[in-house]
């Protein structure tokens, strides 16, 4: 396992805990919303990277990554996918699948490719939120 993904995930979680549990009362609402970028990117990067490693390790030949998530061959991946679908809905699960569908699982550095692509996709969504939805609130 590549420690960079686990480190990224831990850094993201530590930053969330700091901003929203320790320093919450010392920040304005705008500062809290603007701080999302600090924890969001490492968290997403780490989650996609760890998922990519797990998919590559447990996939059967001929299966695509998305098919593998629902195949039941790895119950924890299936459970994680259902959890993401419940939390984010149909649009979120579709966006979650984009990086997994772009690259073939057997490609070199699959986990790095989907981690970077996943972080970029969700960063773009965050950017659109800040540019379109946030000013209107």
C-alpha cells in the first residue's frame, strides 16, 4: 500500500477535526466555508487512492472497476459504494464513478491516476459551487 494515500486521508481528517471541532467558535461562517479546500482535496485524494489500490488487488480479469464494485467479490468495496450512493445520491455516485471508468484497471499507476482525477473532478465541483451557488446564498 502506498503510504501517501493513507497520509493524505489522515491529514484531511485531522484538518476537519481542527476546523470543525476545535477551532469552530473562532471562525466566521465564511472562513469555515472557505477552509473546505484545505481538507477536501487531501481527503478525496486519499480515498480514491486507497480505493484504487483495493480495486486493483481484488479485481478479476476482464471486469471493469465499476462492475467490480457491484460484483460482490469484495464486500467492503460494495458497501463503500452503497454508502457513497446513499450520502451523495444519483448525481454524486455518477461523479464518483467518472475517475474509475476513465482508466483501465490493469494500467500502470491506476491508483495514482484515479486519485488525481478524482481529486480534480471533485475540486471542479467545489469550484463551481463557490462560483455559482455560494454567491447566490
